[in-house]
C-alpha cells in the first residue's frame, strides 16, 4: 500500500506494517472491553484482551518490528488497566521489553497509563502524523477511532468486512481489538473526511487483504 510517499504492508489482522521504519501500527485495541461492562451488571466473557494480545504478539513476530505505535483507545475506558489479569499485564510488559512502544491518547483512554513504554497525544514520524481521531486539513495523517468497514456487492452477493481506507492524504486503520465493531465507510460518520475520487480501500480477509474498487461499495 502506497500512502503519502511511503510504502506500507496492510495485514489481515488489521495492523499496518511500515517497513522503512520497522514500525507496526495498530488502532483501537479496546483492551478490557468485556470486563468494563461488569460494574453495570453485564457479565461478559473476559477473553477479548487475551485474544487481542495473542494477535499482537503474532504480528510482531511475523514482521520483526522494532517499534509498536498504538493509535489510541488501547483500553476501553480510562481505568481499564486496573482490570488486567496478572498474566495479561505480564504479557504487555514482556512485549514492551522487546520493542519500543508508544501509546497515543484516545477518546476512551485520554491519558494511557499502566503500560510500559511512552504515552503521548500524537506522534510525527518521517513526516507523517500519527494520531487517534481523523481530521481534515493535514496531509499525511494516519488515524483510527472510526473502526472502518467496507460493504461490497458483486454478482448479486454482498459482504462486509473491516478495512483500511485512505485518499493519499488521510488514512484510517480498522479496529484491531478482538471485541470491536465497525462502521460502513459510506456512512455519515465518514462524511467529508475523504476526497472520494482518490479513495483506496483494502478489505481484511481471513488470510490476506484485498483491494476493493470504490464502485463496488454500498451503503446498506
């Protein structure tokens, strides 16, 4: 994937590998999302954090990345780091001991804490701005927040999957967390963000990613 003069590898997990910077980018881990519902009486199976961390560990091994940048909403709520199981906290600490970790602020975790590594609002790397919420007016911005998905129709059949989407000025990554949902990129949430004639969409598949023609996108 070519974006703003740089080459990236989109992974079927939803991570984006930046070879030149040996950096793995992920967005919206939402760790401890399921356990966050417990105070409201919703006792959901708390396995999402473990599944997400296993996915992250596999991507780091596969790519050999030396740096990890998480684009915000690493936790589902500000105090969720206190809910981590001891084993999951150890996994995060071990991960941070192997690679340089940067945790960017999100709307769910405006001040990331309880994580080994560096926490900051946003990061400028090799001329690109890495942040949580997408915004217009900045060329070369990579963000998360909106959990993009593409709904396509072809030969009378349709499918919807999380996706990477960019117009060579703004890129939005799919949500990486095991328990996260998604929003159609043709919905109102994305309105005005992209220059539609330049839109490039890469859909996540089971074992690979797929470029998608803008003409096959549907709203429903």
